[in-house]
C-alpha cells in the first residue's frame, strides 16, 4: 500500500509541476499580448485558460482518489490537503492571467498612455516566484519557500508605484481614464498572482512543519 501511495504521489507531483508550467505560460502569453497589443495572443491565452480549468479538475480528482483509496495520515495527509490548495491557487493564477488578456482586448490598438516598464517587471518576478515555489514544494525546502514568500513585498511596492503614476496621469488628462483603469487592473491582477504564489509557499511550510503560517 505504501509503495502504491508513493507511486501515485510521485505521479501527482509531476502533474503539479506540469500544471505550474501551464501557469507560467499563460502569464507570459497574457503579458505579451498586452505589450504587443496583439488580440490574437490574448484570445489564445483566454482559450488556454479553459485547458487549465480542465487540468485542475483532473488533478483534484487524483487527490480525492488518493484520499479515498490510500487514506493517508499525518504528514501524508498534509501533503494531499496542501496539493488540493496548490491546485486551486494555480487555477486562480490562470483566471487572473485570463483577466489580463481580456484587458488587452479592451485596450485594443490605442496608444499607451505610459511606457509599460513596471508591468512586465512584475510579470517576470511572478514567473520567477512561481517556478521557485514549485521547486520548494518538490524539495520541501522551507528556507527557499520563505525567501519566495518575501518577494511578494517587491511586487506590492511596484503595484503601489504604478497606482500612483496612473492616478496622476488620469487626473491630469481625463481621456486617459479608460486605459488607465485597465492598466491599473492588470497591475492588480499581477499583484494578486503573487499573493497566490505566497499561498503555495505557505502550503510548503505546512507540509514540512505542520504550521500554516511562517514563523518569523
């Protein structure tokens, strides 16, 4: 029974990493569509999110099968419970990326009211955080998980800077309001993506220590 559980968990781990790669991909697609103002890429990202939803359902069913058939206890139970939460967080990352793609469609070919420097920077940090958070999960590395957790502060700071700049621009020129609000929402979606990644890091901490929050 133990060997079967280990095999199923290893298979699940591989699927989680693949699912994380899908999340990295949709973040890239969504932000690329915005930077290039390419609605074709945006629509591809929106369609790709449907694939992510189907994958999430498959993974959740795998977890439920493990719970029902293997009846894990102690740390094993924490692993499966945390994986279910990780799946939900990655699914939300897909949803938020889809929202970014939808903002691209709404902005269309309208000239940008400001150079888009900070938004791609936020996206790069988010992708790096996501990749490292899944590495933490695979290796049960709570030290790295905490470092990734603190990277959220950088994303929050950039979001505040973008908010300040956009409010200044829209107050100065009322015609900027529509696009300004869309860009502000994009930054907010990226800030929320980083929050979901910190949830993954806390999940790693829970697996290893049994504590749902980091002890600082």
